[in-house]
C-alpha cells in the first residue's frame, strides 16, 4: 500500500539539536535556513573603463554562484531560503530595479565578457522567480495551493510592482512561461486582484505628472483634480532644462513599456484598467502631451545630436506602445467576447462603437491608431458578428477616420485605402469565417490543456519550417537543458524540429508528458548526431592559376614588388601616356625583317627556308592537299534545278499561297493558309492573354490580392444563401448608382451645371 504524499507545509523533519539531542521542526522553519549572504545587483558600467568592467564582472560572478547554489537546493531547503533569507530578496529586488531594459541595452559597452555575464545573471534570476511561482514541482514536492498563496503574499515574494518589472524584463522570449507563472500567482492568491485595482490610480498618476511637468492640463472627464492657480507659472517642455526633459522622456518610455508588457502578457488585467477609464485618460494624454514633447525634441538645440536622436527614438517608442495599449484594452474587453460568441454580443458591440466615437475628437490619436489597427476591419467584423448594426453610425465613424487623416495632414497608406473601400467586404468575410470556425470547431475537436493556452500549432497547419541559425539553435538547447538536464541533445533536437523550434512549447509538452507519438518512441538520452568533418577545400581545389608565381595557397613567399593597387608610386599620368616604348619595340621588329629581306635575294626555284627567313617551325598540315576544292561544285543552272526559287511569304500577295512546280509528274500541294499567313499584326486575343499574364505577375510580386468574382445570383429561393452572395448583393446595391442607366439624373445635373444643356 503506497504511503500518502504530504505537502511541504505539513511536513515535519528531525534534526540534531545543540546538545546532540534530536528535535522535531516543521519543514518550513527559520532554523533550517543556510547562512549565506547574497550581494545586491549593480548595473553594467556605461563608460566601459577597465576598472569598472572588472568590478562588475567580479560582483556578477558572486550573484551567479549564489543563484546556481540556490537552484540546486532540494524543495524544502529552497523554500526555507526563499522565505527566511532577506538578503536573497534584496538581491532579486535590486536586479528588478537596476537591470537594463530593452532600449537601454544599446547604450551598454560592447564588451563580450560583460554581455555574457549579464545574460547569465538574467537567466538565473528568471529561473529563480519561475521556481518561486511554482507550488508543485513534482508528485512528491509540492505545497498546498492555499498555503502557497498565503506564503507568497504575506512574505512579499511577489507584488504588483515586481510583476510589472518581471513582464518588462523577461517578457521577450519567455512570454508563454511568464503568462502561466503570473496566472498561477493570481489564481492561488486572489488578493492580488484587489492590489491591482489599487495600483491602477497610481499608474494613471504617472500620466498626470508628465502633463503637469509640461505645464499642461487635462480638461473634461480626463482631469482628476481642478487646475491649480499657479499652473500658468510652471515651465513647459520648451522652457524646462535639458536634463528635466531627458528625465521626463525616459520616465514616459519606461512607464509605457512596462504597462504594455504587463497587459500583453496578462490579458486578465485589462478589465481592471478598463474599469478605471484608463482608455479615455490614455487618449487624452496622447493628444495633449505628446505634441509638446515632440516639438521640444525637434526644436530645442542639443549639444549632443546623438542624445537628440535617442530621445526621439524613445518618444516614438512610447507613442507606439500607447496605441498598442489602447488596442489591447479594446480587444480583450470588447472584441474578444464577440469572437468567443458568448452572450450580450449587442452590449459589447455597442461599447466598442462608443469607444470609437470617443476617439473622433482626438484626431492625432485616431490617425495613429487607424494606421496600426485599421478601424474598418473591426467595424466589418461587427457587421458580420452582430446582425443589428446601425449602418448610418458606422458610416459616420469611417468618415470621421477620413477626417482625422485630413486634419493631421497625412495620407493614409494605400493598403488601408483599399481596405476602407470594397476590400472591406473581403476582410469582413474573412472575419466571419474565422468567427464561424471558432464557434464550430471542425470534427468536434477542440484544444485542451496547455494547447489551448499556448495556441499549439497543429500538424499540417504549420507551413514551412523556419530554419534557425547555429547560434540560435545552441541557445535553444541551452535554455531547455538548464531546466531538463537529464535529456540528451539528440532528443531535444528532434523535439525542436517537431514543434517548429519553439522552446517553450517543447518544455511544456515534456513536463506534461504530451509529446507526439513519434517522439515518445525515441530514447530521451539520445546524444547529438556527430557532424561529418568536411575535407579541406584547399587540398581538393583545382584552378587554372595553381602553382603560378602568385599562388598564395601553395607558395610561402610571393614577390610583392610585382603587386600593386592602382597606379605605381612615382609614376604620373602624363609619363604613362607619353611612354611609347611598345611602339619602338614593334618598329624595331619590323625593321629587322625588312633588313633581312633587302640583304638576301632569293633566286627562282630556291626556297626561303634555306635562308632562314621564316622562324615559324610548326609542322605543315597537309590533310586536305589531295582534295579537289571546287572541282565538283555545280554551276548556276544546276543549283537552280536542285532547289527551285520560292517567293518569300512576306512578298506574296493576299492570302493565296504560291504553288510550286516540282516537275511534270509531281502533284501540286497547296500551303496551309492558317499556318503561313501574314504575321505583321499579331492576334489581339494572344496580346490580351499576354498582358493579363504580365498584370497577374506584377500583382503577385507587389502583394496585390486578385478580386474575387462577384456572385449575386446565388442559390434557388428557399435553400439559403452563402456569405459571399450576401456580401456581393449588398455591394451591388450600394454601388449600382455609379454606372449603367441608374445615374441619369445626376449626369443631367452635372451637364446642366457645366452649361451643356440649356435650362
């Protein structure tokens, strides 16, 4: 009979006491903590001086050694160290505070040793937090979920600021693992949701602080407090000091990047932000403060142009993140419930349209949002998902988007202009098909478990496998082996190839024992296949210049005096042009021949070879000396009799073929008119076919999508109509007044206005 497994919070251990007597302690007890001092983290040096680099490397080495020791501890010892060692928490907090973010990595020194050490510390810190967020490591090592939530909450192992820093530091490349980690934290301890609600007003205060620093004030519903009396005396973005402007933009960039990373990795937080009217505050800030900051960066004189370029890059990055945050909030609070096909679709659709209507006064934000996430696509999706949508309202919204582009003085990209017109119907049809597929899975199958969370690419829908470089492959293998060191590299390579080199998906499927059948048959300790050593290219090289005087592959010494680049030193262009030495050499050669001929007189019957006049010593070729060249050629009459004269096709009159007489006994054979007809004017049908082929090739090269042929006839009445037929009928009904005989009144008015028809 198997013994029951006991969670860590209920385990008791027996340890020797100070006097040699054994006593029993809980598994989680301060007395079981190892005495070890974890040093805090310091960011890499910016100037890269040798002394600071050496200090950073030594400091970071202590951290890596301590974290590696911590990760090798057993389950009970690890949690005793995490819960009761304050120096460990200070070390982890210091890394979250001072670690360089994404845009800061470009300013760090390019020392390979510093970069490698920073990557090592980064990886170990992430693995530590990942283990701290896992309440069940195996069947034997686990903590009761309720107790786990209480431990991490009461001991401040995780809080909202830490989670925000984790998202911005480790979200790139580890988003799926980080998402599961944060979801587990919020699931086991729901108190974090209330902490998040209390944190959102503080996040909103960030944007108010920036607006106040710029000497501006949010009006209307976006204002949290009335305007102060001395607000007009505050400096603006143009009058504040340069250091204050730099700090303000860095503050904005760090805040927007962090909030966006959190909302992107943990979509459940969007509802908390949405409940505090975060979207309206975001658009108001974008319209109020961003233009002043852009003007200050452009117009102010900076001594360091590199600093000005860096500020502009960070400000543009912040604007892009603000627009993406707005899209995330709309997608997860309005669009996602519509795609899932739940209840109250009309309510979510109305809320989405209301948000779009609130964007109309914010011209700058609306144009930037429409550039990244076209509003026409979302409206088309609503028209397909919700049957009752006011077309007048949607038309008003689309006209407002056009007006926003005109107000900011920008032109909409060509692809979005097409999407706004007739192509919007195709986008809506695609959205409708996607909606239908999500509502009714094919074959009754649906994703379960981790596949539903991680969006597993199913076999047959993966497309072409994207090959990775050798360095990327080694990085993926190292990442997996850090978590699963007992697996062989050959087995991991097969798993990576099966799952399109997605390391997170491989780790998840291995831990949940959900590998594909062909991978289950493999030996998990299978080593990496040995690559065949390629032979030396120089040994098998064959070239026409082998063993010449300049063959550096086979000669150790080459006469460098005969090698130069460009004109030789000491030579001028005029001297080179005036050098006629080669002409003098040729003259001397011909004069030598003339001198010999003048001195030697050849008698008739004597050979010139006897006097040595011809130095050409090759053997005479007498192969064709016995052939009678031209003796057997036919005369002109014979040639004409062998090959009769034929009138060229170009000179023939009309379409009648010329008849050729080949003799009295030969029959006349008429030529085929269709084959030998005049080809000065090519077939128009053939020309049209070639032009259509060229047009199709050009559209395919530029990425144009061919227009789908319209189908307004549909099926017989009573059998229902397809989505394409419904869209084509609506398109025809909307555009039928543009041509044919439906616009007589409009064209008559147009001619009358031009004075062509007397009134």
